[in-house]
C-alpha cells in the first residue's frame, strides 16, 4: 500500500490510498484540477482512482465531490445516512445519484479489487461522521478524523492497524487563549468537534501495539496549532508508552501541502 495526503485540515481534506491495482480517494475537499496536478507530479493519472470514500458532509471534505462525480463517475462509498444527506447537499445533490454506493455496517465491503472497507461512527457535529478501517491483503489502514473524542470502536481498529491516520486538531492553550468566539471554542472542544493534541496523544498511548508502523497526524488547525506542537505531543506519547525508537514512523500531514508518496 502507498498513501499520499493532498491536503489536510479545514482548508480541504483529500487523501489517496494506492494498492497494487486500484486506488481510493478519501474525501474530496480539494479541486479536481488540484488532484490532477498532484497525480501528475507522481506520474499517475485518473485511471489510478477506482473509488471515493466520504467521511462526512462538511464542506472541507466534500467541496469538490460533485465535480468528481460529474467528471469521473467513480463509485462513491459511504453510509446510507450520509448518502441521503449528500442527495440533499447543494455541493453534491445534482451529481451523486449515479455514483452512490452504500456501505453495509459491521462487515467488510469489497470497494475495489484491492481494498475491503468497514466504517465506524465517530462523534462529530455533522449529519454523521465515520472513520474507516481499510484492509489490503494482510495490511490494515485506519483513518479517523473530525472526531470530538475517541470511542472504544475507533481505538479497537487503531489497535490492530499497521497505519493510523488520526486527527490532532488543536493545542488546548492556543484554542482557549486565542481569539475565537466562546461559542466556537465550545463547538471545537466539547466532545463533538475535534480532537486536541492532548487527546490524540492519549489515544496513541491506548492504541499503540507492536504491529503499528505509521502514525500520521491529520486535520491540524491553522489558527490553534502548529506542526511542531502536534508532533512533539505525539512523540512524547510514544516515548511515554515505551515505543522502541525507530519502530514507528510519525509524520504530520500539512494543511494544503501534499505529502510525498509514502510506502506503508
Ligand atoms: Zn474537517
Ligand atoms: Zn467536519
């Protein structure tokens, strides 16, 4: 498996997971033109995209989903609840119908020839928000973002994954001491918003296991976090939990800037 983050955060979320024969785009929060450019930089074309997975119906995750449906007519997989919301959403309602593919709960859904997918619901103030466990051969990739707090199910999946992409949205001191209105501070931090660096670090301590090779920190806030703070917090959690040095690759996924193509 290979992974690339095209963009991560409120500026737009879009990730690509590549298997030997097929690829899955996770969320479509950046323009189709930008994705084309990023693919070209990797010497790849649209033909490497086989399906799209959607985590939830916030603009930073679905802003360009309508264009992807219109231009590429790829199957778009998400929960029935989210698909019903996408059929009503102004960004997607015109184009989503023919692309709709509903995921079944609590089973492996064969989404492409390389990838089987299960979803798990995470707490967030969208119609619904899901994390994904994605199986490719023997490997398990787990992505959990836009998550007010962790759940036993999310921690379970992460605790058996070889790669975990997890939100590390804000530094608590920066958020509380910053100039966001109190209502917005509450929205972010009160359990159905986003995961703080501290909560992310705590989660890492809980899901760390010997088979884990990669941790990628995603959806960093532009106003209430820095890549350095998020990295240091997660690094400290790994050290505290006794991870052997050099066994786990820890990386911050930057806002608006693509990561290299990463071998998982
Ligand atoms: Zn988001
Ligand atoms: Zn969201």
